[in-house]
C-alpha cells in the first residue's frame, strides 16, 4: 500500500511536469501540488481511456490477462502518451479554474 502511494505521487509529479511542459501557453506560476494532482489525474484517467479505447483487446501475456494498468508485456509507451495528453488537458483545466493567466 505504501509503495502504491509513493509510485502514484512520484509518477504524478513526472507525468504532471511533462503535461505542464506540453500544454499550450505559459503556466509556470502553477503550484507544484496542483501539478502533481494533474499528473495523478492524467495517470489514472489516461490509463482508463487507453484501456477502454484500444487496450482491452490485447492477448494474454506472461500467463495473465491484460488489465487497465498493465496492458502489454514491458513498457507501454502508448499508454504513457495518453497519460501525458490527459495531464496536459488537466493542467489547462486547472489553470482556467484557478484563474491562472497566460504571461
């Protein structure tokens, strides 16, 4: 349980920072905690969207069925792309909701 929380926070920070970097406009005055929240949202929602749209028809691998958080054998790069895109959308939405202005 503790490991899941640590991975979620660290992964959320990485995905959130990448999402903030690819989001259009200047949003550098964004607080770090909100970036991490956007990254966590990007991780979860991006994984679920990828699973629903393209990942749920994969074949079994390593003697287990694919799940929403483990779709392929190895690193699932396309799922991470989906996560970054969703995190970028979350950054844009958070900046609009918090009244952050472009510089």
